[in-house]
C-alpha cells in the first residue's frame, strides 16, 4: 500500500491506488462504486499533489482495471 493510498483511505475514500510515474490511478472498491463527490475529488487531488503526483485518474470500471505490473 502506498502512502497516498493510506492517506486517501484515511480520508474516507475506499480504493486501491496504482502508481505510474507521477500519475495516481484510484480504483474504487466495488461495493462503493466509482462515484466520488466534488469534495472528495478535491481532497484526493490535494493529497496526491502533496505526495508529488501531477495527475489523478479514477477508474470508472473497477472490474476491468489493470493489475499492477501489467
């Protein structure tokens, strides 16, 4: 688990985070769906920037998300 994933989960967003250089990809837990409120998106972006990321993406279909290393 990355530091960003720990911070994001601590903020109340249940997801897995994949890291690709300075891109963070949030893969929401299936039970919660991929809907994040505007406040959650702002908070996640702020957390990602504080960890050195320049971009954040949210996987819209967690069932087809790539596995790390693919």
